[in-house]
C-alpha cells in the first residue's frame, strides 16, 4: 500500500468520524434534518403552552400531533438532552440571596416571629443661633483705634 492509499484511507476514516460527531451533536451530517424537525416541534409545543397559559385556546388535535411526534423522536433517540436556555445559574456558594424588600421567608417550623422594629435615631439637635463673638484685641492696631 502506497503513501497515497494510506492518506486516502485516513481521510475517509476522519470524514466518517466527523459525520458521526456532527450527527450526534445535532449540528449537521445525516441526522441534522431530524434535529431541525425536533426543534420545530419543540417550538410548536412552546407556542401551544404559551397560548394556553395566557387563556387563548389551542386546538387539542394540534397538541396531540406535536406530542406524538416528539414522543416518536425521543424513542428513536433523535432528541438529545433537553435543557432550558434561559435558566438562571445558582449563585456562587449555593446560598440564595434574600428576597427584595428585606422580607425573610418563614422558618421550617411554620411559626413566623413578629417583625423586628428598628429604633429610629432622634433628629440631630440644632444649636441656638448666636451672634458671632467679637474679634480679639490683637486684630486692632493703634491706627485703627479711633475711640481714644
């Protein structure tokens, strides 16, 4: 087997691996059209859910058609792992920040303690207005002393 034959075999092997990886990721290759079809059905399901959540009627046969198609694709393995794209990541450290407004959720026991009232500081007292003090005698020079 010559060099060109080995290079051609390696290129074919690499192309097959690329097709397999692309189809499993849903980005292209032979399974890409199935992935796009699944995306369309998932979008339709979202539209139906939105309409129903806002009190607008959605045809029951449309819901069944979409659900049947998605169940079939999931059985075939066309639909991969489903995750929300708009989910909020948990805060670092795993602690949940308190709700706005300073409200504290009730403890697990179910009893709610009375709200703690914070003491308010009295307003600062204003000093009574006074006349400015007279200037010290050292400010006056002998020339300025005209009262003598």
